[in-house]
């Protein structure tokens, strides 16, 4: 022991910090929670035990961020999570379309350090919780290995987004590990008896072609008996990064305590797999490849789950049950993995999808027995089966944004997390204003001045048809056009098909049995189209009378001798769909689950990724009216039952939307929500994106007052949610927003405009 001059042992540095909210865990969830709360005025400390932010999405692990969009492989249309997570993913796609994880690290760091209300502590592990009575946290203590400083962090509210729930565990919060029995929640996919097996960890690697032969000498700990991995025959040089998600191990161990043991086994596996690829002689194309990168810490899937006032269960996910206190949503499949991971004879995962997205209740986002503790990330209150869906990063981040806003209301009203239930309507409205989407909840903000304005436009897009581009789609899969319909009948539809021989095509008019979802499981009408060899003109007239605004599917069933004509016209809230496989999410065209597991059977109809994804060329006897100017104030800021957007006519060279009030108002803040293609998953790493800015997004627009004076010019925009804060109040009875069309094939569109008389947080 080294003593100082007084003979006492030296101590390390100490610092005490007081905040409104302490967020432990700097993964995507913690980042979204901290920034959202800070933008609303809270003083936040964000504590991360690693040198970078992002958790499983960081360059240390390199898993892509996914959620309800599920690689565009399910029936969840326009389902990408909104708010801050959307801002991050759109920013990353613009700056980093190649999916470089190091660039994504820098974006997360930049977003956090730009917030003056956030104190970021990296390399700081929390190891102690100081209680104030049995049910409340007073402070947490953490130690930074880099500056040898012990931090004492005090706050009235704490949020645990640490993945393993270190704060929740140390505080005594009720938790579970392993699967519940089928009997406990009547979950048919649950095991007949409870067990402790978990989803394991994964560790990835990257390889690179050096242009010359590279020798690989494996380390002595590499797994040499590669045939102990049942999937060894499926190894591919093309699989790297998180496409190697199935390199999984540890589900039969304690996934907290045994993490280092699991990591070493994963290192054995990774180096053994690469040795097999390089040295077995079965991959001659690997001769010039080197092992570029191997993960140093594994990505965790499951450990502790903590109990809230409500536990999300399988039926909530599959049946899309209504939640009165909904603040978020999920849409990933119920995705459970065998405990033996890579050594299992079973498939690497069981992915069972729902017919659409499901709501997540606020009651699942705080501890039931620690009064001032919020839960976010994968540790929220969910059964093991429901956790199989709710655990993914985009869903977790969506939940984190809800927690952050709840913390804001808790401070404003002097409440604890449970008490915010009494303010659930206000919480939902604050979340919508911050860009969150909550199924079934509309903007009812009484402070939004647009609600008192008359809305008009220089033009409105009338969908009279989608002209042929000359390109044909061979119908080796079924094809469909998803169209918005108004009360009444669809107009007569005309289009062309090219047949290689005399044949027939079966056509269906279909809708979804669940409101707001996009699974065509109800066939309303059927037609048999008789085709001659060559080009055929087809007319479809349907008798169905639609009672309300919704989406309908015009389905053309598979016929390999027939091709459909495509159009280059792209429209907000209109999509073509295809009954094609997407093996990345266990989509084989039709979901056919075993009997009695509580999962629905249905068809998958999914879009093509750009540069594909053109609409089917067709024309209508009467235009479909779905893009009225009033849509910008209807309270929904994405396609849902309808496009919910104003779109201008492409022939309008100077499209404008006008807000007019009966008397003058004072404006300080203007919010504009634009179309960044909420159907595109925007995977954060590995995947490459064809567009930096989304083709639907208005890049340039100009705001004028009632006298025609330019208030603000926005150019080069690529973000969804634009906020214009005016230095001085603008007193006017009119506001004009003049847009430029994104391209000659994409009309200018706006989902939502909000106006406020006072400067706003966020």
C-alpha cells in the first residue's frame, strides 16, 4: 500500500453530480432517452460503461438497428419508428449509406455532446445503488476506469437501459429470467413448464479481399472440430458482420455472470469458422481474404427482465390488443432462439410474425416495486415470449423516448413514474409532438394553432393513374397494388398485362381484417382474367362499397408466363407489393405455423427495396382523391388508414399550401413533417442504401407570411421532422409554404404542419 505524507492510504478522485434524470446504459435506448429528455429541459446524466455509444449497434458489436420494419420482410407498412430514433437513422443513411459502424458511432456521439443538458460519462460502470427507504433510489455510484474517478449520481428519477438491468437489480426491483410456463399467461408458444434457458450471445467478424494470397494460422484456442456446428455446410464467404447472427452461444448459462466464459467460447467458434473457410480447401475463393475484424465483446440478447405494473404477453403481440396507455409500438416477429445456439440441431431461430404492429403500454416501462425507476431497452416488463419481439433495438429506442417524456411530465407535476399514468393523454400528445407514432392516437394538441386555421393549396394531387414506364415485371410471384380508398366504390381500373401464351390470371380485391394493418387476409371479390398471347388490356370493376377510408389490395396471383407493366411514378402512401420470400426474417411467402402455438397463418405481401419498388402501371376511370390540403392538420403524420398527406399536382410548377386564420396570430415555432419513406428500414450498419436522401422527401421549401415576405428558406433538407424556431414572433393571419417537387416522378408532399405561439422545448 502506498501512503501519502500523512500516513494514510491515497484515494481516487470523487465527483458528485445532481441531475433531474440519470440514465444508465448508453445503447441506442439510453441515447434516445437522454437526448429526448434533455431537449425537453431536463438535466440528464448518461452513463455508459463502454468507450463508445450504441451498445449492440456500436462498432464494438456491429448489429444493425431494426424494429417493426423487419428488413421490409413483414406486412408492417410505413412502420419505421419515429421521433429521435428516426432522426438518427435518417442522419446515418444520409451521411453513411455504406453502413460503416465507426461513422454511426460518431453520429451518436455528436448528437449527445451537442445537447447542453446532457452530461456524458463514458467508460463508467455503475456498481452500487444508494437507497432512500426500501422502494426508492437516492443515487447510483459508478467508476470510470480511464480517469480513476468515482461518481455519485443523484436524481429524483432513474432510468435503467443497461441491458442487464444493473440499477434495477441492485435496487431490488422484481425481475425474471428464463421462460414462463404456458399456464401462467395462457401463452400457447410458451413451454409447458417454466425453464431457465435463454437466448444466447453472438459475436461477429468481417473479412476483406487484399488482392493477394493471405495465409491464416489459427490460434490454439480455435474450434478445430467444426462439424460440431450443425450448420457448418452452410458457411459462406459472403456472410459477415451481423449476417452471422446465428453464431450464438450461452443460452444454457447465466448470461450475466458467465458473459466472459461465453465470449471465449464465441472466440473459439469465430476463429474456428474462419480457419475452416481459409484452410479446409472448400473455399478457394477465400485465398486472398484476411480476417479484418473480430468483435471483442459479444452482443447480448437476453438476461433479466423486470416487472412493471403490466407484463406484455404473446396475445398482446399476436392479437394486436388495444392498450389504453399505449405510448409505443412493436412489430418485430416473436423471435426466439434455441438455447444451444450454434451447437443446436434446431433452426437458428423461430420467427413468427403478427398481422401488423402492436401497442406497448406505459405500465410496462417502470418498475412495479421501485418507485422512481423507469425501465427501457430489452429489460422492460414482458414475458419471455413477448420479449422475443420487444427486445430489438428500434422498438427499445421507441420505448425509451416514451420513458424520457414521462420523466419530463413527472418533473413538471411532481410525480413518480406510476403517477404519470394519470397524465397518459398528455404524455401521448407530447410524444406525438416530438415525432413519436402511437397507433390510433391523433394530434389533439390545443396549443397547435393549425387547428384553428383554414387550409388550402395551389393544387392537390389527383390519382388518375400511374403511367407505364416500359419496364415489365415477370409474375413469377404474385403482385399487388396497395391503394387508398374512400367511402364508396373503387373507380374502374384499367391496366395492361403481357402474356407469353394464352392463359388466365386470378385477381382479388382484398383488405385486412384488422384496422390499421396491411395483411390482405379478407378477400372481398375475385375475378378471372382471360389473356391472349401478347399485350392485353384489362379492365377491373369492383362492386364492394367501402364504408370508410382504408387501404385495399388489388392482387394479381402468380403466373410465370405473364408480366405486369410498371410505372416510375412514386407517391407518398402508395406501394406495390409482392408475394416473395425474405429468408432473413423467415418469410417464405406464407406463414404456416404449427397448430396450437397461438400464431396466425397468413400471406406475406412485401415491397421491393429501391431502386426497385415501382408501382404497377394502371389508370382509373375517376381520380382517387387522397391528398387534400386539410390532411396536414388531420392529426396523423404518416400513412395509416390513408396517406394522411397533402401532395401537389406534378403539373403545379410552384406548389404552395396556405394556412389562414380568422385573425392575426403570433408564431414562434413551425413544425413540418415530410416523407422520408417510413417503409424503409434504414439498417444502421452493414446494409448499403441506394439513396442518401429519400426520394419522397421535399428537399427545398420556403415559408412566407401573409404579405409575401420570406420568413425562412429551407434547402437541402433530408430529415423527416423540421422545426423552425423564429427569433422574433411572427404576427400574421396567413402562412404560406412553397415547395419544390423532389423530382419529376415524385410530387411534393407534407404529412403535418404545426404552429405554436411560444418557443417550445424539443
